[in-house]
C-alpha cells in the first residue's frame, strides 16, 4: 500500500468522521440556543439558523457524502491490499477487519460523542459545510430519496427518514433513561402525541353518567341541582336527553336571582341558556382541544352517528389525558363498609350488590339486581338518573342516601345506609332528586 493511498484513506475517514460529528451536533442543538446566538452574534448564527430550519435537506446531504467517503476509503484499502498479496481471501478479511475498526472509532464513536458534547462549537463549521454541500448535491439527494421511496413498501418520506414522530419519541425515552427527563414528563410528552389519535368518545362522560336538567325547571331548582351535584355547567334538555337545547351556567342563574329575587320561582332555566356546542364522537381530542381553546368553550355535547346524545366532554377531560387524573384534597380512599352504629353504615358507592346483601343480611329481588353491579349503580337504576348528594331510595328495609361527590366529575363516592324502623316497609321506595 503506497503512501498516497494511505493518506487518501485517512483523509476520507477523517472527513467522514467530521460529517458524522456534524450530524450529531446539528441534531443536538436547539432553536432556543440559536435564537440566543442570533441576538448576540447575528452574522455567525445566520447560516446555522438556515440549517436548523430545514434539517432534513442538510442531514440527507451529510449522510450521502459520509457514506460515499466510507465506501471509497474501503474500496481503496481493499485494492491496495489485493495489489500486494496473492491471497485474495486473506486480503479481503484484513480489509474488512481494519476498515470496520477504523470506521467504528474514527467515524462512529469518537466524532458523534464530541458532536454531542460540544454541539455549539461543532455546529458552526458544520453548518458552513452542510450549506456548501447542499448547493452542489441537493438535487441528487432528492432524486435518491425519491428512488428509495419508490422501491420501499408504504408511503415513504418526501424529505427523507428524519425528524419523525417515532424518532422524537425515542429521543424522549433516551433522555428519561439518562435522568434528563422525569418519568412523569416522559409520559406527558407521549400523551401529547397520543392525543392526535385519541377519539372524543374515548374521553367523554357517557350519557348514563351525565347530570342534566329540564328546561321548564325554575331557577331555584337549577341552582339547587348545581349546588348538590357540584357542577357549574349543566346541559338543559326538553323531552329527553337527545334534545339538548343549551347549557345552564350557575353564575348566570345566580346573578339573575341576586339581581331579581322574584325570578327564583317565576323564571325558568330555559330562559337563561348559553348555546351548546355539538361535536361528533369521531373527532380527535387534539383537534377538539384547539377548537375549545380558540372559541373559549369549556364543555361540548358529543353526538353519535344518528344524531343522538352520546355524552359530554369538557376541556378538563382532554387535559387529564395529558397530565393524568386530576384529583382534589377530598379524594381519599374510602372503606367499603364503615359502621357508624348498629343501625347506620357508610358504604362505598362501588360496593358490590351481592357483598352488600351478605354484609347487611338482606336479599334483593331479581328485578332490583338486574343489570346492576354496585350500590351506586343500584341508586342510579332506582332513581332513573345519575344520583347526586341527597338522592335517596328505600329498599329491602334500608334507606340509602347518596353522600358527597368525589373527583373532578363529582361522582358519588359514599352512600349512607340507615335501617328503616317500620314494621311494614315497602320493598322499594324512591325519593328522586329534584332536577
């Protein structure tokens, strides 16, 4: 192997290493850092910002030239070894061993590590080289990408396989493994990506869990329902839940009653409505969130494919998908059964009906038990609507009263069970909440 060939191989590998470090540096540097550099040294940062704004264009060129340098160096080394030995197989084996080692160290590990460690220092000359190569070889890389996409199954990448969502997700995972990003932050970032694929129907409050009010109820009844349920916005309906005519805001009702005390009994809820927003259940959560922010909407009615009410969704439901369950200081773990005295017990609304029968030594009828699993579900079935604090039924000799709600959705957390001291107690008596 003559000295010229050796020098050429070394130069090609060094230049390939510089390009590998340039890729690493340009991928590591952020626009925030470049923006700060522009404020202090605009002339030096102008070319760098140009590269950062179109990374795929310049990274594709760097990849092409780097691969060309590595392959050319390998061919030159193989030719030189073959010219000085009659054992072709041995020459090829030596070439592979030497070039793999040199490429791994000189092109792979070393420059990439330095490029990440000194991203800002490396990125400035890298931007100059990348800009120059892009002017010369830009059309060629575009053609090669088009050919690659043509022979690759699937849609392919118009700008090359860079800066994809999967790549960014992987970077977030790596940052979390190294302790640069907290686990909760990693999950939140992934949730933001998933939001674009999450449908509204997956996050909505189903119609069976909705609290609503008829439009012909008085303002007093509307305020009473709001105070008992804990909701500040309540859908208003006419003859059934599929006919939502608007949203009642507690602040509107309270303001009207405060300014005109007689309206509490004389005026109806339907006279003080705000327009309801209707969205299809197939809309994505990310799209809906943008619309709610733009239009300053906090609640939307979700409709199904037939135009009926499927449920409702609030902006908090969407935010919970990103940040996780939003609880308050009252959301504590409840015991399933807490005996207050021999005649009174506080039970969890999730307490199973069969366990309730065993614990209280009673037996419900088949009709009472049908399609019901929990005590909360039993209350809802007997009432015919979602129970709110104060809702009461009497069944099998026990008076069940819904207590305080828990969580942001204000679902009933506990039920107070009181023994009815009468000799002739009807099997089921329902005292429905006023809505």
